[in-house]
């Protein structure tokens, strides 16, 4: 891992307030402009001539010549570690406008300080964590930017999910994977 940068839970939140968010529509023939969602982030923006829309449960990027079902193709940024963190969070915001929905609710993202607070009030049921769960940015062995963060879910079986965002070598298009990192069920817990 090269260029490793640790973040806190606060860095995964939008850092610019916008008044109106686009409405959620999945009805036929309604197109919703999602470009305003990028205005919530200071380090990323729409590329010149591009837009991001949702229609009939799909989110896509549109240039003057084509539409692509990869919305992050339409964004650019300053290529700082923080910009990649914002792009990863923005990806989940955009997914919430698709028929698949968002797999990450920003409020569920954890960091070491948040875990200490959960332990203090008796809401942490996963035992001792031997590594940091802070959001992290690094370059992988092929020099692709990577953002990883963890989410904690208390609905039903309690789980901690690991979310891996591997960006293209150039640009902000990404491949996303998630997996269960820890699970607690009926008094037993499992951690890695």
C-alpha cells in the first residue's frame, strides 16, 4: 500500500450544504438531474459538457455524444486522497437513485472514535477490534486509488460490512465490492 491516508467518519459526510435534493422518481418518462448532488462535495465536480441523470431506476452519465450507465465517468476532481473519499461517498448517494438502491447509508460508517463511543454506551457487540476501522485511502500495487470504509448495521443480525472502492488508474470511475467483515448473532460474534 502506497500513500496511505487515514480519515475519520466526518470526512465521509458532505461538506457543502445544498438546499434542495433531487426527488426520488422511478416512474417512466421522468428524468431527474442529479448533478446538484456533486455540489455537496468540495473536491469533485461535473466534467465540462457532462451531466448525471436518473430515469426509470437507472443512473447514468451523459456527454453530448453518449449516455453511459457509469455515473462517475462524468466527474473530475483534484485527485487528492480526500477527493477519492468524496467520490466514493458520492457513488453511494447516486446509487440511492437507482432501482438497486444504496448499499451504504452515510450515518452507518464507523471510525475508531465512533467505536469507542459505542463501547462506552454498551452498543458495541463485536469484542475487541485489533485494527483500525477508520476510513482509509491508498494506492494498490497497480497504482489504482482505493478507498475502504466500514459500516455497522444493527438491524436483525448485527454485522460490520467492509466497502472497497477501487478507482480506475485515471479518472473517478470505480469498481465497488462489499463483504461482511464481522457478524454477531445470539451472543456469538466473529471478527477478522
